[in-house]
């Protein structure tokens, strides 16, 4: 769902910049003034400062508040992917390479560039290699969830909202033996990377909107050779399917602070940007939520701005910092800095700067560990070819516009990457005709 959830928005709404202090030896020089099991309240947040990005700390009023109970979890807990993904990484190690325009060549499955072998300081391609690892991080067989999308203005939740269901099916570069034996593709001659579909259930006037989107393998190629995503949407009031343009992913979605590429910090196409590894440091971030939230409980306290995870569990994590600079001159961002977990490749934070070089938006994310059953029991099951999911999955996105005080929250707390259990079900799900069948 990471690569394609942005099309929900499309369906619903038709300079010299200073480098942050990032050196791991500097950030980690001082021992933490907290330990696993501690609960940090507002009067103690100064203890967290050395382990938070400067931009986050400078805007901490959005995130830290009276009454917060921030629990410190374990340091660098093992959230690694399943043996099948690791085996694919080892089998194809050394085959993938960076091509022209930051493209990816000769990739089959697993992690394209084993993360521990990337030299952030010495390799000029380190940034783009990390982002290809980010793009092909372990996400199970795709992703599926219920979701809830809310709007906030200086702490007030606006009446505009959307909720529904969504699912991604990964169609290529799969690691299950059934598919890997034939090159990783689900279907012979497959040209798509994934297919994504949603259905809107509320509010009433949007109920029944359905969408299906394809992302193609050629999006890994140089920009001149890449095929844009194809997206179709069923509009109940028109009783017809419309094909919508997906070429403009960088426009702000009407009424929100998100661009279509902001989901999960980055949901775009890697070769459309320049990537630089700025360094590595130890960062404190939400990592394995201990609260139920949506869809189980809808009254969890997300702080006075509605955009905070401070009432949850945070952990110290080894983190890579990568700078994104658009290649297209008309992009709204001058650059964005992404803080990416070195093991899971999920983003912890990202910071988008406008064309004047001023901080514009802060994105943060919460996660859940598939093997943790403490909240609702077994919620993420294995499937044929993957006995244990072993997936650290993002279950919520926040975006705070520090220039206006507005923001958005997307929750999908029960998001899983379980596979559809037959090729027939996959064919039916990715068939555009499904959007109008029985309607």
C-alpha cells in the first residue's frame, strides 16, 4: 500500500540549504537520559532532544503536550524481514545496479543493495541505492486495511473526512518460492509492479467510489522510458468508470497538506529525483504502537493539534538520512529530508522545504510489528510461502504544515500484507471490469 495509497486522494478530488547535524558519532556521543520502560511527560522532553531531528524539536509544540505519556521501548529491537526475503537478498546480491538517470537495472527480488554494504560517505550513489531499498522494502504481498482520513486546522478537526478499505497486490519481484522460481512475477510476462484498489464507505455522498491503479515495471527505468501509472475510478453518481490522469503527483490535494507523493514520506518514482545520503544517526521515533486507535477505538488522544504520537511507545533506532531534490523545475519542494530506519527501511520522519528554502511540512509515521499480538491477538497471518510475516508496517501518517498550523492524519491500524490465496482471486481483483460489476 505504500507505493499506491496516494491515489485515494486523486479519486476523491479530481537556494543553499543547510545540512542538518547528522554524524552518528556526534548524535550518539551522549548516553540517553532515559531507558526502556521509562515514561516521558511534558516536563521531561528535554531528555529527548539529542535523539530527535532538529526540525521536529524546533516545532515540538505540534507534538508534545501536557498530559502526554511517551513510553520508551527497546533500542534497535530486531524487526527484520522473514527468511524468504533475506534469502532472496543473498541469492541476488551483487546483481542489481544503478543505471542512467538513477534507474534500477538487473533487479530480481529481495533488497536490491544490501543496506550494510552501502557506504554513505564514500559512495556517490549511496542515496539512490538506499531509496531503491526503500522502494523494495519488505511489504508482504502488498497491503490491505481499513483507513480513516481526517483534516485538522490549528487543532480543530474539520467535518470533512473519508473512510473505506484498500488493498495492494504486488505482481512482480515476489520472494515466495512459487513465484521466485519463475523470476518473481505472479503472471507470465507481467509488466506491472503492483495493482492498488480502494473503496470509499463514508461519508454518504462519497460512498461507493472505487478505484484501481497500476504501477508498471518501467517506472524503474530512466524517466524518458518510464510509463506513468494507469488509474481508473468508478463514480456512483455517474454510474461509469473514468480514467484519470496520474502524471501530476506533486500537486497539493485539494483541502489537504499532502501531495500525492507524500504518503509514507515518499510514494513517488525514484528516478524523478536526485538522492544524497546525508549521514546516519540514532533517532527516537514511534516504532511499535501500543494503542488500538482506528478502527478499534476512535477516541485516542493525538494531542491538541490532532497530529501527535506522543501518547504511545517510541524507540531508539539506527537511522539513515537521505535528501531528495526534484529533477523537475516546477516541483513545489526545494528538497525533502527523509529519516529512514536502517533495518526496516520505513520512514520515521521527513521534512519538506518550499522553494524559498523554508521548512514547510513535517511528516511522521507510526508502525506496528506483525508478530506483536498484545493488542488484538493475531491480526497479521502468514500465507503459503511465508510462514511468518515478520513485517514492520506503517499504520498511520501525520503531516503538519508548520507555516499554517493545518494538517492531516491517515490511520490504517490493521494494515497487513497478507496474500490473496489464489491467482484467480488476484486476476479478479486487478480486473478493471470489477469496478462496475453488479452495479
